[in-house]
């Protein structure tokens, strides 16, 4: 059920994976007394452990623990984690009235040092810009469309953004070149290949840019490099039999990439060309229930087909995707 989660060595877990697998992670924590380090952009923000972990392993915090249900945690994960990280506050998680796990700060805040505690709501460290990779072994699923739309969403948020075009067909580059006639895209598109991808992605991110990587279908090496360097890996899939069939191969390759790199990848599936009322779409959702699928969906719309060669303007669906993926 939580294969992507459990295939890794176990301890570090990203915020997005925690949210996507929340009930399972809590159950594993409760039943096996497993401890997790909750990571945000590869920075530890909190510890998740069994209920009795907090009082015995470290001094109590000044503030009494907050008690939240698993459902509340899923809905308000970011604010709860911030309360733990910045407010230095323990959080006890309950399920059906039973205490099942605790979230505790990574650096214990002791009662003797209240002055070191940051005011609530203040962010203590500057997080780096994310690298996002759009991948699928299957062609024509919406990787380039999703890349350009997500880049446009990030740019609209005021972030400097660079798209790395890793597809030798250069669809993203053609899109950008065509757009020049009407006015440039609100982000840069740069060509890359399997030799230079990792260095380029790191350098551009280090210059403070959000990086979105478009990849070709059926290129396992480039897929693994893009996924290996990315903070978030997004796999677009249309609700058709053949697309769903090919998804397993992509997910297996991603699991191998995570295992080789010794870290858990943050993988999310995005349903695109989605028509809620079609039975195939419902079947797809059922079939994918056990996979890390985003709640956000992208419908099949003319606006996406017509966007090629111009700045993406219909962004409301990809805004929701962006929030769920990166926020
Ligand atoms: N949500 C959508 N609704 C309607 N059409 C879409 C949608 N997403 C993509 N398309 C269209 O589907 C086609 C394939 O999309 P796109 O080029 O983004 O896929 P791709 O995965 O990058 O393909 P390739 O593997 O060949 O690089 C394009 O014509 C695009 O306009
Ligand atoms: Mg493409």
C-alpha cells in the first residue's frame, strides 16, 4: 500500500509524502514504534514518533502539547508542523479518541531557554526553491503542457523560474520560441541533456530559481537523473487503460531511482484529461487509490490544447496542483 514510502530506508519522510500517506504513516508509527524525520526541501522540521516517545527522550516544552486528530492534521499539516518547528510545541495525534503518535521539534526547546524560541508564525530558516520534474515513460500524457503551466503558476507567484527542456524533440523550447512573437513567456526555457542536467538544475536553483524539468518519454536515463535531482516528481497520467498500464513501469523506475540514490523520492501522480462524469475516470481513481495521487485534477480542455506557443493563461487548475505539490 505504501510501497514508495516503505521501499526507502525509512527514517526521512517529506511533508508531501507524509500528507499523502498520512493515515498509513500514523498506523505504521503506532504499530511498529517507527520514528520519522519530517523533511521540507531536505531540511528536517519535526519528528514523528510513537506516543510515549516525547516525555522520556527529552525535556518537556513550556507549552502544553496540542492535541489534534489525524483528519485535522491532514487538513492543516503545514500550520501544525510550523507550530512544532517554529513554536517548539509538541503535538499529540489522536485517532478515534486514542493517542496514536506525537510530533516533536527536531531541536528540543527546553523550559530553561524560552528566549531561543521564535515567535509563533515567524519562519526561522529560508527554504530553497524547489526543483520539479515531470516524468512518464509514456508519451503524449501532458508532461510538456504540465511543465509550462506549472512554470507559469510559479512565475505568477513572483518566483524566478527556469524550465529545463530535457526532451530532444525540444517541444518546450519550440513553445517558448513561438511565444516570442506574441511576447515572451514569464520564465526562461533552457535546453538540457543527460550529461548536463544535474549540474544545470543545481546551478539554476542555487541562483534562486524554481526549476521545472520537462523530460522525454521512454528515456530511462534522463528520467532517473531528473527524478533523482528533483524535490518533487510529478507523473501525469490520463485515465485510459494504456496510460494506467504504463504507469507501473514509471513508478517502478522511480522506486529504483530512490533506492539507488538512498533517499525517498517525493512522487505524485496527476490525473490529467480528467472528466469526472466518465466511468473510466472513476475507474482510474479507484485503480489508483493506493498510489500517491494528488487530489487536484486537470480536466481535458481546449484551453490546454490551444496554449501551445503562447504564455499559459488558464492557470486555475494548475494553481491547485502547485499548492498541493509544493506548498
Ligand atoms: N489537459 C489537457 N486537455 C486537453 N489537451 C491536453 C491536455 N494536456 C495536454 N493536452 C494535449 O495533449 C497533447 C500532448 O500533450 P504534451 O505534449 O504536453 O504531452 P507530453 O507528455 O509532453 O508528450 P511527449 O511525450 O510527446 O513529450 C498536446 O496536443 C496537448 O495540447
Ligand atoms: Mg513533451
